[in-house]
């Protein structure tokens, strides 16, 4: 068996209903609304049991300070009602996990919801991802590898809750969870990667986040076997992180990166990054600090310019190097933190003891205060078809491998089917529950011009428009097929809203909002 | 020799699906002294450096590959030159798009480091080189 892949949500350029910023009006995402930062560590110095997971939720105030934090573990209450959770904020995290190797464990599910000004804890019933029905912005992709040798997470689960109404959006339990590319929206915060370690003596990490800085402590000693990655920016269409550091051994190196100009078309406004030297899409300067650092030293990686609507604010990123820790902070010398900024830090390790395993972790920190965004473009049609997110089906996976091996040529046309039920990965075109209206047919979209590739994502390169002559009710899912009728389903997904069309009113899927993104991982190296 | 797809590999497959790239004529199998990572260029690959070592080409044609379920594997033997001296520390493999440079499309782990003694030849019998794509995990559990 093998490896590969988690699918992710594609970013939609216009549909932003997200944590901490539900209405998407300019300045609505000020930190005064409260910001939650969520971190996860698989181990913690206080919890030597390697099967424990530690989850921390951090509440960040308007001035960037950490107002409080709370930890979650298997046995304790994890919500501290004294934290002063701000009204209007929403929490997103639900975790269940087992502290017992090989056992069922507690598997409790919790919801933290601060929307009423006071966090409440409730239980929820796990559902499948197919039932996600509300809008959580960002690219969530979970990686599950049943064949992976890492079993440190035993029946670990995570569920996501809507930032809009607190309802559960998705949940997942697995032997191995990896968050991969989460929440790219400027002004929102959170997320993390999970660290695994089967043998050895690593302590866990404490990740302290504020609106403007991030400190990671409890790291293992700096060693040549560890690569630290400073990452900044994600591709708007790919559900993968943009790796900016590529050292194979020692030190820290920063290169590449994106910046975002919010004056760009809508599909480009949802990511941000770090840029050095001004201008868009220029590389960061490269800075290597070598294989050993001096505790207490501070290293300037480079000047980072965050571009927002043509405004460049000079920033500097510093690495602070106390013993076994890294601090990242922005040191502004001009203006406020007007633009959302994201720093991603990751560490990869490779252990050669038996059994061998690999770990990779990320922290994603949005170092930004108020996010000033342009008004969301209002569609000129109703109802809208928004936020279709997709996955590769079983036939789609074979199709891709057929393309690779010369068994099949790329299809000249893909056909978009609209469904009243979200397709599954093993459905054929005949098994789809498509719209039954007499005037409904699948929409052909020519390949080569109608579809595009952006890094690891496949997406619609053109707007896809349909004008029903009758009402097409209950549109929930979509499928990209290889035939006008029947055939194979290659990619599929669901609309995050129930779509009901009206006779004569155009449905439109904006360019770049439909497709799939393929994630990559090495977690399943051995099976 | 089960492998994993890399970022470049995923990009390549998506490019094929969108007709934004053409299928390569050949893929090139490299033996490495370390296990490749999902985001790695050829230049970063710690590849076997013996003078008599070269990557092995595998044509991207139907008869060279077998697809079963979601796993693509070699249909024919993949051979490397007879070692003139020991090839030590072979730990991983990478499938690339170029005989000497290029992008790493897939990578994998051989489990334990091993040596091809002088006078012997590395041969991958049919099915040994396997790559696959798992479908969406979103509906994998309730």
C-alpha cells in the first residue's frame, strides 16, 4: 500500500464566512472581536504518556496580548470560563482522543463556543465530512493513513464547528490526523500541526501565540537532523503549504514567498504572505543561521513587506533563539498591522530508530490585527453557487494514474453534473443523484481552456454558467464526469449551501472556485 | 517499495488532467541515501553518487505499467547497471522527470539501508515499484 493524499477545500474568492469574521465587512475582523488561536501538541512535558494529546486554545485580545488560554487533556475540564471570551466570537475546535494506546479511550467530543460571550461546552455527535453544510473558510484537509506506522494518535479525532452558527461541520476520527493547510484568511488565526514521536525523549511543545508574535518553547535541542521551516503564504488554489525553506540539514533558510495585493481580483485576496524586497511574488532574502545558535541571540531574517492595496509596510522578522525555542515576531517600524500576515513554521524530523517514522509539523500564525478587506463583490445573480469544494474519487485517482502511465489521454471535455446528494468517492456516473428536471443536462467544459492547474490544484479556469428553464431544487453536490451521461465520476464535492435555482435565473460558478487540490505527505512511507 | 507522491508529482498529475502539461516520455528512478521528502527538488535529493550509478529510465507507456485499484506499479523489470563497486546505504527511491536533474514526482522508502555488492545488479521485479493515490478521506469515518 502506499501513500498519498489528502484532499482539501479550494479557496473561494468571495465566500468568506469565517471564524471571527462572519460578515466580511471591512474592519470587521479587528482583534477586538477576539481571536482564538488553537494549538496542538501530541506530547507535553507534563504528560509523558506519548498517547496524550494536548490542545490549547488561546484567546487574544485587541491589543495583541494573550488574555488567557486553556488546555485540554483527557481528564480535565478544558474550558476556563474566566478567560473573558469576547462576545461575538466563535470557537472552532472539537477534539476527541484516546489517551490509551490501542484502546477506545474517552473519545469525548467537545464544542467550545464563545458566541454568547461565555464559552459553553457541549457534546456533539460525530458526522461525516459529507455532511458539512456551512461555510468554514479555509482549506481544511485531513490526512489519514491507515497504513502509516505512526500510531501515536490512537483514535484521535477532530471536529470542526461552524463559525457562523456553531453547528458541527465535520468530524473525523482516525489513527492519524494531520491538519494540512488551514484557514488562510487574513485576520483569522489558528492552527497547527501535530507532532508525533514514538520513541525517544522529546518533550512536547508549548506554542505561545499572540497577535504579533509566536514563541515556540520546549523544543528539542537544535540539531542538524531538524529542519525548521519558515513558511509564509499559500497558493490560493492549492491546499498545501508553500514551503519557503528547503535546507536539508542545518539552520534556517527563508526563501520564496508571496505577498498579496488586496486590490487584486477577488480570487486572490484570500491569502497573504511574506515578501521581502517589495513587490509581489519576489523571493524572500535567504538567511541562514547555521547549525548552532547562541541562546539569546536574535537573528533578523529579513525585511518583510506586506503589500496591501499598494501600501507597503516595512516589517522585520526576527528569530529569537533562547535555549531550545524560537520566537518569531514582527517588529514594525511604520504603521499599524494593517494587513493580515501569516507565518508558518514547521519542523520536520526523521528518526532512524526502529520503527522508523517521520514527523512533520506546522504552526500557522496569522500575525495581524485588523484586516482591512475590500467589500465582498456582490454577485449579479441569485441564487449563488458558491464554495464548491471537492475531492478526488476512486475513478479519478485511476484516471490520474492512467494519464501518468500512458494508459489514457486527457479528456477533451469534462462534464459538470449537479446533484441532489453529495457524491461519494466510489460512485459511478450512473449512480449519481442528479437533478431530474427535464431541462437539466450536464454542463460540458472544454479541457485545455476551461480547466487549469495551479500547483497541486485542479480548478475551473472559466466561469461556469447555467440558466435553468425550470426550478432546479435541492442542489447539494457536484461531480466532474467524463461523459455527458453515465460515465465515470472523476472529481466531486459539495456546495456548502443548499442551492435552489429559479426558472430563468442564471447559476454561476466563479472561475477558480470549483475543483480539487491534492495534498502530499510522507506519512505513509511504510506499510 | 510503496511510495508517496510529492508536491511536484501532484502538480504534474493535475497538469495532465488540465492539459496544461504534456505527459513525459520517460520517468527516471533514482536510488537515494535518504528517504525523499514530499517537497524536495532533485538538487536536494541525496542520491547515490557512485561513478557507475545512473538513474533507470521507465517509459511512460501502457506496457510498462500495471494499474490495480489505485496503485500503479512497474509491469517490467527495472534494472540498474551492474555495480562495479559496492553501492552502500541505499535507503530510498525517487521517481523523477529527468535522467540527471528534474523534479521528484514520487518518493519512497526501502525500509532499511542496504547494499548492492560489487558485481551484482539492482533489479526491481514487476510490481515492486508502486505508487498510488488515495481518494478523499472526507467520508472515511463517521
